[in-house]
């Protein structure tokens, strides 16, 4: 075989960077360094001496496709639920135990994905629920959102035991990203969150394998405005989970389902049609990152007709990505990309460091009670707000290119009560209404 490149000599990293400095014509080499998110820095060039380790995650998602999940409110009628399923929805997020049977009459749960959220009172009892429905009782997330210190893990262990035939372990890590956490923080905190449950469920059971617990679990992350970081974040989560499970002497291939929920922190009331573009790029990055379940949430507006349109298009985003863009045909499409692999490695390394530091504080619950979780997320949220107001990030229709055909609406930020972890709405923190 003829070798066409033997006549070219290899170039060291220092030589390569020296040539780059010449080509930049006076600009420093740091000009080629990009920081897509706080804590992440990536150069716009690559060299073999960078030693970027590739991560082959092919096969970790059981199916190349993903569940198209739709949130179902307690007052949604049975007819509407069936219409969703007939229109392409393959997953239901249920919120009503009281009218579960009537709301879901004729729904074949054995052929779809479904989950049902329980509150502490419901979880404390035992109810006849279809065994194909994943149950959600996440007392740590509930405490975070309510600003409470008390988390009754004994009640959680009893709940899992009562519903032994159900998939019943759920970690809503999206609450951290929605509140303004960085991807590093969301990964480290979600890992510590999951570890609290694994510790409680395996306590006093030295010979117990965690494989059955893993199979019962779903971990959800938010999908934010950072497209490539999102792809890397979902890839990094699978790597981090493998490291976590090794601490329990489990090295099998089983992994929890990974859920993705589009974040509303960049959704806006002003020029609201831009939200559909945001939902599209967020959804696309999540499935490219390898999520198993995708929930495309939409912003609730005052316009009922517009809400209906956005809700329908929100569902169709997943269908287009799957049926027309054929993104379900490729396993781990980010593999081998220098930029994505670099961010993946940063997220794995820094996310693991944060997880260990939380464990050194006594775990996530102890860190939460000490106020450290809320404080660190608040600092990250403040940096995001500063970047918005200094135009270092663009929120279309808000800090750039406001819609002159609409009157700009001033949105009030949510007022914090105690230690409650509130969702961040960047639009509400924009300090000027002038384009």
C-alpha cells in the first residue's frame, strides 16, 4: 500500500502552537481558548500530545431510540391521554394517584414507558398500581425544593420494599441545573444524591448486589442552553455511574435509565416562539448524548391557543429528531469528536472531584443541611445572570434582538423562601429592557 504522508514530518505541540501564534497576527494563544460554561475550558485546536482519551459508550443505551415522554397533569382526561399515545408519545409522566384508573383507561402500560409521582403521604402507604409503571418518590429532591432539612431515608427504604415489584428509585438531578447549577455541579450532586439512596438501601446488607437496585432506577438531568456541553454531560454521567458502582463492587454492564428534561431557565415569555428553537436544540443535544427518556417541556403562557401550539410542537420535536433526522440510528455519535471528548473528560474528572468532596462533608443530605449545596448553586446562578447582563451569553428576544412588534413584558423573579431551591428564570433577571 502506498503511504502518502511519509514525506511530511510530525510537528510537536510547542512547534504547532508557535505557528498558531504567528497565524494569529498579534493575538495571544489564549484567544483560541473557549469557556462554554463555568469550570470548562477547551482549546479550539487539538494535538496528539493533548492526550484526549476517547470514550466509547456504544451499547450503554439498551436501544438507540429514546422514549418520547409527555407530562400528564392530574386534570388531563382519558381521551387526551389516548390522543397523545396515538400521536407518537411513548411515555407518560403521571401525577395523579386518585384518578389513575379512569385517566388511563385502555392504556397498555406493558407497551409504553410510564412513571407516577408520589408524595410522602402516598409513598407511606401501599396502593394497587400497575407493575409496569415506574414509581417516583424522591424525598431528597422534595426537601431541596421545599427548603426542608429533614429527609426520612427510613421511610424511603420502606417504600422501596413495599413496591418491590416496581421500578421505584428516581433521582431528579434536573432540579440542580434548573436552579442555575453548572454541569459539573449537576453531575456531582446527582451522583451524591443517588449514592444517598444506594447507601440507605444496602445498609447492613454486605453481601447484597446492587444490580437489582440499578435496574429499578432512573436518573434525570436537565438539558440547558449549552449544546455541546449537554452532549458531553449525558456521556459523562454514564462514565461516572460506572465509577460509583465500582465502589459497591459491581462491575456489570447494567445501568439505570437516563432521563433528560429540557430546562426552562432560558425559556422566556417575551418573543416566546424562540422557546421552540431552544427546546429543539436542547432535545437534540440530549439524544445525541444518549438519554433513554426525553421530556420536552414548554413554557406556560397567558395565551391558551399559543400554549396548545407549543405543546403540540414540543411533542413533535422528538418525533422529528427520531423519525426524520434518524438520530435513533447512531450509537454514541459524539465519540471521537475532540471537542466533545475533551468536555466529557473535564466533566468526568471535575464531577467526580465534587462528588468526593460532598461525601467528605458527610453526603448530600449533610451538605444540604449545612447550606453548602444552595450556596454553591446560588453563586453559579449569579454568574449566569452576570453573563446575561454583560451580553457574554445571548438570550434571543431578551438581551439581544428584542421583538419590536411586541411590548416587552417585565418578569419578576421568584422570591426565595428559606433554603428552597428555586428554578432560575434568566429572563426575570435581565436588568434592561432596551435592545
